[in-house]
């Protein structure tokens, strides 16, 4: 929903209500994940999407009703083969959508969320989407790592929901959560949807080489914040890496240590070592794999031929890197796509990162059964 909050602020500030439709549940091959949102403005303008086109018309009609009477609506859309003209998802999935009206009196709350997103600060938008008492529907909280705004109307419920949502926010997740009617943790009567925003995950690329330039562009396209680092100033220049957010001249192992100490390396960080030069590779790989497990990057890819890889393993062992640490490395880097150019290699690396993140096999979908899209 965080891609539409800025538009919502402008209209709320002007005194106009808006309808916010958010995907709160998705199964099968449904086209959008939980958290995807569509905004319907008072003048009928639509911003964003909840399905890529399948059910937008039906959601729009419901949103017009919600704008008129202010009553939140939760609707499920699935595939129906009984009526070819029924509103549904042609992909065969199921979407659960919650539509609520935001009135001008919450403009400051929404504006604060928009400011968090613009500044890259973690924030969650929490809405009550099911409750035995109808007047609880649509009640909301904004939760941050250390503060919160808004209220569900009862102090105990606020405390319980805020406390549990912070764990979801730390993971950067968006999901449904269940509580008792007054926030009891053992209950199921109240259902809240948590839409979480986290700043972009980082990709740290070590080695100012042609492959790094191609990978930086590919990673930027995928939404990573990209840093290229190399100790050689003649190669590490912003002009050579237009796809990177920053280019740093430093020894890779020293840069990793400083970023980790500053809290800017975590489990979402991706590390790609492309130097295939032992004097750079070995120190930075030791520095990365020595990090505590709770902040160590989940993906550590290392470029090089199989001969280079074998020599690197020998040097790493001599440097005191354990077999358990060596097992963390994706080396040689990337999936076997048969590519040869830096751009094709960048696609192979990105494909491996995506497959590891979502549990993909890398096999052709035509050879597999089951859902074609991963779910969080």
C-alpha cells in the first residue's frame, strides 16, 4: 500500500475522503501479494492495483459504495468456471480484499506514514479486517520500531497488537494476524492485517569489473539498494557504475566490518564477490562469514572458474574459515543459464538470488506441477 499513500495525503489534505483497497490474503496463482493496494479517489480516479486488472472493476464498484456510506467491506475473489462472465481471477487463484474509507481527519496519520516511506524508515499500517463487533472494522494503528500512532480503542488491545506487530515489521512482512476480541493473544475473534514497509534490501558488490556494472543495473531493477566497493580508485568510479546507488573506494573486508558495526548489514543483505582475486576475496569472505548468524547476509555469491574456486577454498581454509562457513557460499555464482556476456551473467546471478529467496528450483515451470508463484 505504500506506493499509494503519497497520493492519498494530497486528497485528504484537500478535504476529500479516499477508499483504500488492500489485498489481505492471496492463494494459488493470484497475481498480487498481500499488501498490494488500490486507491479510489472521490472524483473517481484510480491509483494502484490489487490484481493487475482481473478484479479492479468489481473492487472499484465496492469502493464507490464504501466512499458513500463509510462501511468497510471485505470481499473474496476467486475463479469461477460456472459463469464465464463472472468477476474472478482467470489465473485460478484467490484474492481477499479489504476496502476501507480514509477521511480527512486521518490526513496527519497518513502523511506521517508517507514521510516514513520517503525517508526509508520501517513502518507498519495495521487495520482491523474482521471482528465480532462491526464498529471495530477499519480501526487502525501505525506501528514503528519504537513508537506507534492511532488506536484500536482499547489500551490492552493496542499494547498486545503493537508488541506482536513489531516482530512482523522487523521481518518486513505483510500478513494477517489473529487476536481475541480485546487483543487477547490466545483468541481468534479479531483479525488484523499488517502491511509492513522496510527500506530496500542492500546488494553489496565487491569488485569494480564489467560484470559488476551489469549486475548493479539488474539489481537496481529488482529493487535493491546497490553498493559497488573496490580498493582501486582508478576503477571504482560512479561513471563506470550508473546502476549503483553508491560507489565506495575501500578494501572490501574493511568496508564490510564498518557497515556491520553501523548496523547496515542484515539478513536481507545480498553479497556478491566478483573480484576473483585472492587478496580481495579471502579477507572479505572471512569478514562476511564471521558475522553473527542473525545479521549475516543470507546470500553470499562468489565469482570464478572452478579452478579459481578450488584455489579459493584452499586459501579460505588456511585463513581459518570453517567448513560450515564455506557451505554458506554460492560459488561459482549464479544459475546455469548458459550465458556468456556480463549482462547474461547478471541475469543468472539475479535468478539464483530470487530462487534462494523464495525457495525456487531453477527448473523450467513447464517441467513442474503446482503453483507458479511463491508466497511469503
